[in-house]
C-alpha cells in the first residue's frame, strides 16, 4: 500500500525546511506520494518537483488557502492544481497582500501588551517575506522566552482574546473552491477538528462546501486526536466527501512527522481514488 501524505509545509510559507528538504524528509520516512500545500503560495512547487523526481517520490501539486467562514478562519487544501493557472495565481496574490498587512497589525497589538520588536522578530523566521504569519510570530515568542513551546504560545498569544490576535478577513469559501476547481484541482477541507464550530455549524459548512463543488475532507491529520478519526470518517461518508490523509507537517519536533500517520478507515473513499498517475505505481491500492 502506498504511503500518501497530502498536507505539508515548506519555508515558502510557515515551515522551516526548504521544499527540497521537505521532499528528502518525506522520502526518508517512506512516503511514496506527497503533496506540498504551502499557505496561499505555490512558489515552492517547482523546486519540490525536481527534488521529488530525483528521490523517486510522486509529487502532487497543492496549496492551502485561507478562508473566512462563519466568523472563523477555515483552510481549504487544493490538490492536483495547476500552479500557473491565472485565476488561482491572482487569488493567492491578493491573499498574500492581506497577510502582510495582518502581520503589521499583530505586531502592533503585541507592542500594546509590552512585547516590542515582534514584526522584525517574526520576519527573521520567514524565508518568504510575503508570508509572515502566526507560526513565525510563535517561534519568535518561544525564542524570546515568552512561552516554553509552540503549543503554549498559541494558548497565551495569537488566538482570540489573547495578545497578538487581530481579526482579519480572508477570501471567501466560494472563491477558494472556485480557484481550485478552475485550475483543475480538487478542494479538500483541512483539519476540520481544529475549528471551534458547534455540530450544527459544521454541518452547514460541509453542506456549503459540497454545494460549491468541494470534494474532500481531511480525516487522518496531525491536527486530529486519534479519537476523532472515526467522527470525521463518518462525516465524510455522510456528506459524500472523499477522505484525505496528511500530517500537516511544519518542522521537525513540531507535531506529527511526514508520512507517520495511520491509514484511512477502510470504509472511507480516498481522495486519491481513480487518480490515474497513482494507478501506475507498483504499490498502488485503494484500501
């Protein structure tokens, strides 16, 4: 059976490894098929493709798009996209402009709480200067001694009701799904267990997503506790969504490593079912 990991990040967004290093780590961990899904940017895919071809890893071009829905930030992963598609490229560019403005406001809020120099500090952790985000701020806050680790940082800072959090309007769910579909890709809801929605709100989200042409939902992900796997597998089946698997890897020592997740529940229909490029692989199985 193929080891398929369809969610990870490089230094192009908020990961710490370059696209080449991400692919090398995936290969070392026995990953056969990898999707690089940087936040709101596809600039790492060309480098990752070269590295994947050299390492014998099948690369699926991807992206993770930031969306505002129901008063919360929701992430939509696009798989098998065309990174050069003009509609997708223009949409991602508009989001990156908003990211830069948000980072300035986050730093200003931290300064109001007595933490100065946060923008410059976060910027020093960002290889892509258009992508300064919460993870870069969090790494800087840990390095400055404001919290012992990343998990604690997000409990004390950068989340609603805490210093460094600012409201921000991302793109719409409709835009994100349309951009992905226009580029030939498949839209997947990322780590649904992370969103603070009540059960009825999640139902509305899934209905809206499905009506717009969304096709998948992450069931097995580093952001889900194992006790949640069955819940989201059942939701995938109930809403006729295909199931995805991805570590949401950002850095060694931060969360689950690439390719180190259990298999999808046997009754799920994988997002990769009927992907013609996978069917040529000698280890291919839909199980």
